[in-house]
C-alpha cells in the first residue's frame, strides 16, 4: 500500500450532531435550557437585591394587588422570586434529564459516525499495518547483518550499531489488529 499523503480531498470526520438529528436536537435543547437557567439565576439575584433594598411588607401579593401597590412592591417581588425559584428547580431537573438522554443518544450517533468512517479507518489502518510489516522486515535484515558480523568475530565497537528493540512491539500491534477483526 502507498503511504498516506495529504490531498485536496481531506477526509472529514462526521460530528455527533451531523450523525444524529436526535443528538443534535438534544444538544440544542440543553443549550437553550442552560441559557434559560442563567437568565433565571440573574433574575433571582436581581429580585433578591430589590427585596433587600425595600422595607418588609406584612401582607401577601394578593393583598398588594387589592391595595393597588406597584409591581415592584416587596410582596409582588417575593411572589415572583418564589416563581423563579420553582422555574430554576424545573430547569435544573430538565437539564439532568437531558444529560441522561444525551448519553443514550451519543451511543447511537457514535455508531452512525463509526459506520461512516469505517472505510477510511480500514484504509489508514491498512497503510499503518503495511508500514509495520515493512519495519519488521527491515529490522530482520538489519539484525541479520549484525549477526553475520558477530559470527565473523568482528568488533562492532567501530560500527557503533543500534538495535531496534522497539520493533518487538509491532508483532503485538499486528496481533491486536487481527483480534479486533481487521483484515490487514
């Protein structure tokens, strides 16, 4: 096989979002909910500041409405603060549910993405395995020469040879490829 070369047609790895509409929708919804939660937290902080700045009223928001108090009266602000707290809780719960759904959708999207790249992966793995086999063959020739020199009792100190011990791991790599079902 020919070594890998960069070409004008670079392979584009699909994203999880492009591999699954469900995953994409869930991620978009999570973003919307996160933005809503941030907005609600800002509103809650703003309401807390306004409530703290006013004197406390001893009546409810309904009484305040009957009295014709303005919307920014403390009872109305407290009522809105309770509503916001409930919305924050609901939003946090929804984010937890979405997180679980995204985990499940990620597996489906990953399976689709892997199916889309299987051919390119096989091609690249094939190139790598061919190079690994060539490396093993080159090492065998190299070691054969050094063995021949040693058989002739030649002092290798003048040659300063280097042994490629790392190549021993190539066989494990090739075995692992075969065990994983890759026909390389």
